[in-house]
C-alpha cells in the first residue's frame, strides 16, 4: 500500500488532536461585551430627537400618537421652528382646541405616507399619496429636496416602524381634491412649469401629453426665462410662431417610458419631433444635449418626467458634412488637412461617417511639428492615408459602430469601436461628441488622432 496517500489525513488528524488538547484560558466576558442600540419607534425617535415638541403635542391631542408609534409609516416631521409662524398667529392654539382637532387631524395625516420609503423612492414616485388621501409632490432643485414647498432638512431618519424626514414648514392640505392622472397633472401640482403648460395648451399638445405614454424632458420656468427675456416665447405663442413652438415641444418628448439609465445606454434617442437628443454623463450629472437634468425618473401615471435646466432647441441639419464641420468651430485643423489633400470634396459629397479629431486632439502633433510636415510635400500622401483612416463608408451612428466593433475604413485598415461605461472609443481615442448629423453623413468628434499601422 502507498503510505503517501494517507499522509495528508495523518497530518490533519495530528493537527486536530493538538487543537483538542490545547487549554485555552477563558477570556473575561467584558472583553466580548458589545453595546447594541435598539432602534425605537417613530414616536420615541421624535421624542429623543428634541426638535419636535409641538408635533408630538399635536399627535397626542388628536390621538394619532399611537398610530405613529405602531404603524409602518413615513412621516414628514415639521420641526418646532417650522411650527413657529402658526404659533405666532394663534393657529396652533386654535387647532388644539376641541373644535379644531378634526382640522388638525387632517393636517397631520397629510404628513404621513403608508409604509417605509426613502426620499429616493418618494422622489421617483413624485406624487405619493398621504394618509389623508391627497398627494404631496417631491421636488428637487440644484441643491435641495422639497415636499410641496417645504424643504427636507434632515432625511431618512430610521425608526423601528418607519422613517421620518425633518421639514422646515408645515404642510397644509389643498382646499380642493387633487387628481393625478397624467404628466400634465404632475406638472400643474409641481408649480414650476407654468410656461411649459402654457406652451402645451397654446399648441394643442396638452391633450397628447395627458393621454400618450411618453417621456418628457421638462424645462422649468427658470429654464424658459432667457427666451422670455429675449421676447422669443411671446412671439412663439402667437401665429405664425406656433408651428415652430410645436416642433420645439415635440423635441422634448420621446415615445414610451425611458429611464435615465436607458437614455444613457442608448445615448442617442429619437424624439417625437424626429430629431435625436444625446444623453451624456459628465460633471456628475446627466445631460440631455447641453441641458442638465436636475431631477430624473419622475414617475407619472402615463410616463416619465426628467426635469431640465434649459430649453432644448432642435437644430437644422447642415446640408453636408463639410458645412457641419465648418459651422461647429472645433475642427479647423481637420478642415485644413482635408483641403490640403483634396479630400474636402469627398467629405462634402457625403455618404460617409467621419471620426473627426478636434483642434485640441491635433495639438500634440502641432507642437512637435508633425502637422506642418504633413501639410507639405512629400508628407501629403501620408496625411491622405491618415485622413482616410478616419472615414467609414455609409452613415453610421456610434451605437451601430460599437455593435460592429471591427470597422473597415476607406484607408483599408480596420478601427475598433467599443463602448465602455457609456463612453464610446475608437481604438483608444474617446468619442467626445457622437452622432453629429448632416443631411448626407455623420461625424463623431474624437479626442485624439487615429494613426494607421504601417503596412
């Protein structure tokens, strides 16, 4: 018998025996003592917090304190400071009297949402219903989150049976019932979209936004202000500007529900106006074209709302690629190279896709004198090959190219196009601005010059 087979088992057995015979000195129990904080219920957490004396008194007076202590809820909790204006004008004292308790109960129920929910979840719902039966609206600005017009100053405080969010003003229920049945209703309740609503009504698109299932990029009144100051909106709201205004509004709408994540994955999305918008992520924010999304993924009964800080203006496509590059202003070196090699005519004729290095991309080759050498004989032939390596036959979007991955250029060699974390790369150069469209072709701005390998 081969004893080597049993040697590992013998070693393990010896180790086990050694461990079993070692005497371990007992460690004092205090060394293992861990203090656990047992989470209290919402009412107890409010008491321990110290900022909610008036709220607790109101809950006790109405008999709602037991429900807050036991039911699974999310509470918008006005601080004592938030109640102060209502104390100063005698409102709180009146509500605490017998005849005011019914009204006070309604006010308190308007601060409560059934179930435990984070502010992130509530913001996505946009208009969650309260226990009063009326909705509140969550609104995000550049640097704060609001429920109605009250700022949430301390969010997502957890208790055993729910969450509470400290707010800086008391929420007062609406005088009339609020029905949230469409995107239009959400915009009306929000209060920041008077100009957008007026434009939708003037063009007759309000009905489509009420009934269709769509994604809306919604500029706030503040976003419209520059166009109001310039007199543009006044002109668009009257004939003959309504046709142009209709196109602008349709450029803010996409068929179906599109989350921010889906928009980034797609990168280019066709709007109801027919042109595309570009979704990019930069400076820790989502952008639609050049408009920053200040609040994404707002849910409405018939769609999704992404609130933006600027109005999206569809641009007319230049008639050819050469005009597009000239109008852009970032491609002066590329244009000079195309002209020097005689390839400007081919780009003007179109039917191609161009990977267009920006002037900044050419800067290293300018500084070391390479471009100057290539722009004169005998460098022009090499420059021609470099430029042809930037051109692909046919009109191809960045998404189509990334799917194909290995793409043949007019120079004859392949480039490799791939997507990585929502960014598209050609070889190792990043596409900084994709899908720049002309009537006869597409350009993709890139941050480096593509150099073909020597054959």
